């Protein structure tokens, strides 16, 4: 996957409430319209490995609005792979046309295989995967969310000489692969803060599988109730942020991260001399699906 990644913009954000702090955003979301941010980073070496081993079919897993499903579908089309998405929830089978993420995946040529939530919980078992291979043939299987050793290697490349001047690197956290890669790639003077989109303290053990370093920390206060949960306050923050900076944020990952960073700055969490870099990990395709759900509830939407 040879996208242009050598001149990714690093954009400063004006902080009129904290003149002694400087916040920058690395625009990884601009790598590609459909395979951007950490999804590009996670897929880069996995697709190279699939090509090297002469696989022609990628199979992965995800939910109804998964950024990962959308990215694998688009990458498969770009690089000549057949793609299969195992989707959590049999009830979604007849709702593809009304779901922006799933419809996009289908338009990219992905075959969607819907399974019950009970069956989906077995997705990492050898029995389940053997059944998939018996049905679909020889498969290059990518985990849900894309995190594996090759994904972490790709995410380590988010850190470059262009990011070496920053003392603090911030990222959103889903499955843990991105923060593990950033931790591995970080310079000795840098610390890495992760903002989980999920409730719970289980992520630390997952991250430790992929990095021996101790230069990272999880900030658990900004998940807004859990994965996929949003408040009116968060929506207003995302909309105000876009109006002020022209930078769009998604409501699942980057919106929560930036809300958390700004709140921490306001509350004096960072040292005065700290230059803070937030990694924009993409995920913008999820806005359409979230707005669809918000409209059904008569709530304010994301611009």
C-alpha cells in the first residue's frame, strides 16, 4: 500500500483559553479518502504479507458501522483482493441498504456474512475459523479492528522525524494496536496518552502484548458511557471544533480524544512547556451512520 505518507500535514490548533500550551493535530485522516488514518497503517503490512503469500481473499470481522470493515473493503478493491466481512448481528441482513457503512462495503465488492451475536463471540476460536475456511477456501484472516503484530508495525510509522519535537503524543484507543505502535515508535523523551472509546480497564493487558515499553498511559474519563455512546455536549464540541478549525472529527474515536485533550488542558494537566500532538486516526465514514441514529431520536447531528 504505497499511499503518500511522507508529507502528512501537522496542523496547529488555536487555544484561546490556554496561551501557554500548543496543540497540534497530525492529519492521518488525509492519507486516503477511504483507507485513512490508523486503518491504513494497520492494513499496510498485512496486505503486503497477503500478497507475498499469494492470497486472493481477505476475511475480517466487524459491527454495523465498523471503520475497519469499510477500510478493508476499499483496500481490497484497490489492491485486487476479494473481501469477506463477517458482520455481528443476523438482524442486519435486510438492513444493508439503509446502513451507510455496510452499503459502502458492498459497493466496494465485499461479501457480507451475517452471524448471530452468540456465534460472533467465537470469532477467534480455531473451530470457527476452520468453518470459515471450509466454506470460503483459502483466506487471509485479519482480526476485528485490524490489530496484530503487522498492524502494530504499521502504526509505529505514525511517529517520524516530523513528530520528534513533541513531548506528548495523544491517540484514540479501540483495540490497542495504534497506541502500541505509537509507543514502539516514540522517541525517548515522548510520552503517549491513549483515550479509550470503550468502558473498562481490560485494554492495558491487550496493549502490553504488543509493546514492551512503559511510555504510555490510558485516560479513561472520556468514553461518554461506552463504545458508540455520544452526548449532546460531545456533538456540540465536534461541531464547534470543525467550525473553528475546519477539521472534522468522528464521534466514536477522535471526537472523544480531542474533547479529552481540551478538557485536560483547561484543567492544567499538562506542563506549560508541553507541545501536544494529537493523531487524527480517520474514522470519518462513521459520521453518516451516527447521524442516521441521531435523527431517529430527534437529536442534534454532526455537521
